[in-house]
C-alpha cells in the first residue's frame, strides 16, 4: 500500500495466525501479536522491555514517548505492562499513522496519542519533565538520521525526561561499530550514566546488528544486577556494558553535534 515515504505491507504466516509484520519499503518495521501485546519478537525491543521493567514507576501513570512509532509494538507493550500509562507515539509518515490506527487495536487517547511529524520537532514541543521514558527507533533506510543523534537532540530528550527517567535509543550499526561508539560518546555528554546493550556477536564486530543505548541520571538503574541478569536471560542473550568496559568501547568515539538548523518536516495530528 502506498504511503508518504514509500510502501507499507502487512505480512502474515499460516503457522502464526495472530502475528503480523509491518513491512515499510520492504524492510521489517514492526512485529505485533494481535492477541498478545506483551509478545515482542524483535530482539532490541525485548531489551528495551527489560530496561523499562527495571525503571521505578514513580507516582501516577507511567509516561512514555515513542519516536519512530511504526506499528506501535512498544506502546502496546507499555500499555499492557503498566496499565494507566500515558503515551505519545510519533512517526514521520502521516499516511502510515492513519493506517496503523485502523489496522491495529491500539490504546485510544489519552492513553496513547499518535502524532505525525518529525521526531525532533515533536519532541521539542513536549513539556519539561513530562516523560518517564523516551524511546528512539527512528530510521531512514538502515541508518539513524543525523539530527536525532546529536548532543543537542539528546539534551532535548533530557529536558523532557523527569529526574531519573530513562532514554532508550535503537542504533543499527555494522563493523567496526563507529556509529555506536559515537552515540555512546554523545549520550555521555548529557547523561550521568550510560549503558550499551547488544548480542555478544554484534559487540565483537562480527556482523551488522542492533545495539541499544541507555541514558539516565539514576545511579541505581544500570548498577542493578537484576537488569544485567534479565538481559542475559532473554531468548537471545545480550550483554550490558557500563563503566570501564563501556569507556573502553567508546574510547575512539566522538560526540555528534548539530551542523545546521533543524526544521520541522511534518505536522502533528493533535
């Protein structure tokens, strides 16, 4: 089906009748089990879920911002895992946003507000301290757009997070993982505590894959042995790098910075 950024297609398989994969321009973008919102098949989403499970709920509903929402698999998971949550999900493609509303049984506003527009511009419209978590899953092809990977963008994420909130960023990279090293250096300019999660083969630079960046000012989150244990216990075990290990990993990384003014690339729907 045509969308503003290309094509979107829903793919099903006979041996998994309640599951569907959203393909955008021929690339798997989201996987949802229509009968079970707690099921996450993408490895990096399982890693995100493990981190979010370790974040204290605090007072009131859990508040999450999803940048690069696609099929809203993570928003469905948060809604089911933490009932009463309040979430905002942003995607650049307005046609895809409308299709996702119709295709999937998503939580309705105010539980989940869907917005069409540029991730950075929409983030900058949110109030200070208004989120417990910001999740970045923004791609142009197989790369993260530069304007949502800089120190200045990360500072905007930090502003939107409450004290002790968490930033999760999906980074796809290939050997020698130069982008991931730069992104760790970037987050380290803004957050007091930074972590990196990935499958060991990806960390060793053996193949292209996803790495999950974590930024927080909460000193307890990344030191929690339960988090490292939960990541090791996933269907595809993952490692958590922090402290000296992470500093060594990012030793050759360079913090990314804006080089030109950022403009809004699309309107919000609400």
